C-alpha cells in the first residue's frame, strides 16, 4: 500500500479531515500558528499539513482545562474509569487503521505499530480496574480516640510531552492514569508525528461528546519546542510528564524545578545485555537482535551494548553475524520485513556520524553499516544495522545513539566485572542478563547488581508489560509510568487525623492547658 490515494483513504477511515488543525479542546479544532508538515519516512511522501498552536491558543487550552478540572474531579473514580473503558473500545475498533498510520508516520514495522496500539488498549484496561483501587492506608494514632489515615487527591492539569518513537502509546499511558485519578490533560506530541495525535484526539472527542463531559478534560496542541517551554514554566501545569532525550529532560527538570513543580521524566537509555558462559546462545541471539534492530534502534529500551564473557565471545560474533545477514530491511508495512527506516534525514546523519566516530575511537566493525539505496528503498532513511566490537569507556559508547548500532564489549572473570561495566554509564533504564545460572541471575537482580529501573533475566531489554512500572534511574530521569503504583505520581498524598473525643490530646505527650 504505497500510493497517496491509499494513504488518504486510511486517514479518512481514521476520521482526519482537511479542516482539522493542530489544537483541540476535545470538541472544537483550531490553530493560529504556522503549518508543520508530516512526511512519511517509509517513502518520503507528504502525509499532511497541520496548522499548529501559538501562545494564545495554548493559554486558551490551559484556561479551559482549569475550568474542566473543577467539575471532572468531582466525578466518582469508577465513572471516570468508564470513560477510559470507552476510550479503550474506540481504540480497539480502530486498531488496524491506527497501527498502520503509526507505521506510515513513524516508520516502525506494521507488527510493532499494531503492538503499540495494543499497549494503548492494555493501559486502558488496567486503568479501568485501577479506578476502583485508588487505595490509601489507615494508621494507629498514638493519641486515644483519634484515627489516622491517608488519601490521594487529583493534582489538576497534567501536561504530556511525547516523543516520535512511540507516537500514541506514551500519551495513552498518561491520559488513562490521569483520568482515573481525576486529572485533566494537555498533550504536546512530537512535531514529527502530528497526524497520530489528531487521530487520538478524535477518539477522545467522541468519548467526551457522548458522555457530556466538559471542554478541556483532554486537550491537544501541536507545535514546536516552544510549547514545551511554556508548559515547563507554567504554574498552572501541576505535573509535567516528558518523554525524550536526556538533554531535553534536564531542561524540563530545571524549569519545572525552578517553580517547585512536579515532573515525571522518561529519558534516554543505554541498555545492556550481559551474556554469561552458561547462556543458551540461540535464545540470546534472538533477544539481542530484536532489542538492537526493533524500531530501527529507535526505542529508549533498544539494546545498545552486549557484554560478553571472553570464553564465548567468538561464538557470539559468528552467530550474530549470521542473524544480521538474515535481516530483511524495507517498507515496514510489508510484514516480511524486520527493519524499517529511521525517522528522518537528521537521524540518518546522526547514524552516519556515529559510525565514523566508532572507527575514530577504536571500534572494529563485525557487521558494517551504511545507508541503503535502490528500488526497494523508497526514501533515503533506510540504513543497515551495524555491530562494532569496542571498549565501554569510549565516549561514543557512553552516549545514546538513536539508531541500530550495537556495541560488543568483552568481559573476563566474575559476573561482578560485567555488572560493573554495565552500570558504568550515565543512563539507567533497561538491562538484561542471559544465563542458565541461578546464582548469576540472582546476583544480577540483587541490590549490588543492575542499577537500572528495569532488570530482566533471559529476555531482552525492550518490550515492557503494562502491569509493571516503566522507567529508569540516573540520567533516565527517575520517572515511572504505566503499571504497579505509578498512579500515585498523578495524585497528591494527604494525611488525615480525626479526633472523635471531647478533649485536646497533643502528640508527643505535650500539655497545653488554659
């Protein structure tokens, strides 16, 4: 499906009309700023032109969100959960079409596009159950005839800044939890994937209209990085959830911190898999390859480094080289292909620069990289996944290159040596160990093992389930989204003490008589 006619048909199925702009308060569409163009990395075609928002549009959305919050927070949580259920059903009904649009606009394989939409459905299901489980604790008071407990209240406006690599899933993680917690949302998506955001906002609009929910419960504003600056500095944004590079996250954290605001940061990863001598090599290779080349290496959880024991490193080289030769690269909507394009020409240039830097810093390529051209590649964004043997401490390995470049690093001696290498980067998102040794796996998971927010055994670094909290440490930002008790980030905690006696009993035995 490559023609402009078929793309237009897809957009029409998803409810995108030519008069829709880049800003929405849930009911009406508008935009007073310039146009941004959405180009497909699949074939370089122009998918659409979107009129985006300016500062006055932003202020209008914030004001409407504030008004909406006053009534939305009073709706019982299970009823808010029902709204999320309806949103999940809208996504279910359009899974095939939305998954295809994700592939067209972002460039990930159709299977991965469908998988991302399934994540949206899963988080909605999770949040529906959560709407009846917003629990607090009860505590025994040290004073007679007193009762203590804690409860959680909504924050207000939750700002969401999402990245191009997951153009719909990350937004859904935030909006589903924010809604059941009683918050309202304003979303600034990546300017590289605006059409996906417009489709999602259409689904939201349908749910809001069908349930007579006020304007502003879920707002959208497309535009450039200046919108992120407005959100970061705006006291009216009670929580800012930002996904992107570490550089971007540091800027957001400084601006939000300067006003003593709350932020939830999901930033860069430099994820490693440790390969021990007892490994099942066939299983390891499958996990390594998917982690390294899935989404063309453009996941925050992509496998960047493999740390292999010296006794098996030559065997791993051979098997990985064989596997990489079998990779099929091309149009991601062709399900026989494993790897699609990078997002745009800037990403390709960064990839090429990284290849040069690897050589300059002593790396030796086991599998060479490069840009792919020819009739099977309809744009200049297709590249060859590469593997380089290199040392962990060189600068290029210490940074996150958002491309399919895998670094092979040797370790010797005990597992602790491999763990030290793995932890010796500034990022701390996802990690994994491939081993048949119970002792090694438990050491890896111990508090002196992986320092990442995610640590897996015999499964790769990418691909997280909704039920667990997602996020990482160090320069990954420390945020947690999705499952477990991540919902608490979207609420304020309140401790309550009730005196049901007729006397004043002070804590710590203090007397105060008049």
